[in-house]
């Protein structure tokens, strides 16, 4: 099994991003699964470039995109990506698209093909706060999720893919902010990868 995990650079007023910090902790974490990681720019027009290259060359069985949602206090398993760019703030090169389509002529939305309820159950068992979220927003995270699912659909690829939003990590949060220790975030992601790899091995 090959698994591509992506994270994001810091953006807007934050100087850290747990989805970036967790990447180096994931390599060789899951027996039977070859994990590649990729750090993505928070740039609407460039975010999919390296993902596409990695899908074509590494040929993953699973793609899991990770990003920060600082208003969430649980691991958020995103159900759906919608065909809209509607930025609440500028991306990292100053673009701020409003009401634009991600793919002109593309379908309105794609559902995640990751086993979200299985992930939810695996994390609940370990008492890690988690839920299935019905919006990935309309900023760069939704954008990459849409692009990836669209590319997989268009090319009929045997890949399951989706997006998971992370809370702030304790190490970066102010005292009054909701957050999760980086080690717990790492454990959560490893458990989810393990659950899909184990299923494939059986
Ligand atoms: N979160 C942003 C983009 C990068 C990230 O980590 C989002 O939720 O769209």
C-alpha cells in the first residue's frame, strides 16, 4: 500500500501549521504502508501542481490531505469538497478569489472516498476527539480536496482520497484556544492510515 499525505505551510496570521509539523513524524509509522509526504503552498493556483505530479509518479492507493482549521476543537473528517473558491482572506501570494469556480464545467461537489465512519470509530476507541464535518470551507483546503477528487474521477484512478482538518496544536495555541497536542494529532493520523492499510492487507 502506498499512501500520500500532504500538509500546508502556515497562512494568514499564524506562523505554524500542525499539518506541516506532523509530516516528518509520519514516515515509517505504519507497517505495510509506504508513506510519502508533501508540503503544499497555501496558494489557490499552485496547490494542486505537486499533488498531481505525486499521483502520477508515486501512484498512491490513498491520498490524505491535512490542513489546519483553527476554529475546530476536534479532528474534522471532511465529507465533501465544493466547486467554489471564496476566500475569507488572501492566500500566501495575495490572491483572494470570490465566488469563482475551481474547475469551470466541473461538477458542483465531490464526496470524500475515505472511510470516514471507520476513521471516526477508530479514533473514538482511543478517546481522540473526532467528528464528520460537512464543510471543508471555501479556501485553499477545499480547493485541493476538490482538485484531487476531480483528477481521480476524470482519470478513473483506483485511489481513495479526502481531506482531514486538524485543530490548532497545543504547542502553538494561546491558553484560551482549543487545541490538541502534536503527538495526539500524529497518533490520530497513524491510526487512520493503519486502519485502511490493514483492511487492504486482509
Ligand atoms: N488551512 C486552510 C488552508 C491551509 C490550511 O492549513 C484551509 O482550511 O483552507
